C-alpha cells in the first residue's frame, strides 16, 4: 500500500492538477476523481517527482515517457467507462494510466512488451494500492485472448491499422481507442463493435510512439 505520509505530501499538487484538468475542459467527475485518487509521483523517476503533478509528459526510462495527464484524461473521457467494464490496456508504460483505469472499471488487463518497464510499473501499481489489475509481458497486438472479450480496449501507441486480434477480442458494444497512422503522426480513432460491423469515429490528431508487434510496426 502507498505510504500515507508520502501521499499527503503531494495532496495539494494533485488537487491542483485536478483543477487544471477541470479548467481545461474535463467534465467527467469520475475521471477527475480517478486523478485525485492516483499518486502520479509513484510512476515517475525519483529525481522527477517534484514535477509529477505538472500537466506534462516526463521521461520514465527505456526511451519511454509518461504522457501528459490531459492526454490520459481525454482518452478516458472518450471511453465513457461506468465502473463495470473489463478493460484491456495495450502498453502499460509507467503503469499510471493502468491505475487510473482501475478506478474506472471492474478489472484491468495490461500488456507491456518491455520487461524492465513492466517490472517497475508492477512495483508502482502495487504501491498505489490497486488490486484489480493483471499484467503481462508480451506482444500487445495479440491481445490477451484468455480474458477476452473486453468491454473497452485502450491502445497507447500508434498503429498502421487495427490489429485483427484486438478487434476479435472486443465485446459486442465494446469500444477500442487506438491511434492509427504512420510512425510519426496518427488519427485517434474510436472503434465500436456492433455485431459484425465496426463503427469508426475520427477523434482528432494524435502523436504516439509506434505500436511494435506482429500486427503493428517492426521493431
């Protein structure tokens, strides 16, 4: 569990972040509450903790970053989670978004291809107190068939197209949010499954690292 003294040290900064998100247009109270309950300082390197509650991306090692909180908030609002969903996250990264999802859904399954990154995320997730999270090291473009179908799938890297296994593992009525485009720039796409039909909505420009895997980009 997260240390209470250490958590209270950042309470003011975390509340200011929530206010910044609200002032920036985030209106979903459940999303804002998730940010208020999630200790972002646990998911950044110790030397960066004084910047943990800025609305900015920060380096976390392995050439990766923790995204801006406002980017996470945009993703989470678009999924319209009600608390009952089984969610697949492709790209655990720091684990911060994983814990945000844990407050907004019933169960989170998260896949990360970098073992070292996942090991650090696992420790931070455990320290945060999240208990409804399962983690896997592997190719996220293959999904996690054992626990499918998923009510929501969140892909945190840019793909050339929708990985077929992820589409197959999407529940009826389920939503997948995925950046689609080239290695440099993508369009954030919300895919909703209706029977055998997929409804695709363009949610605007995005810029993420490439999704590496069998159904993504080569490493």
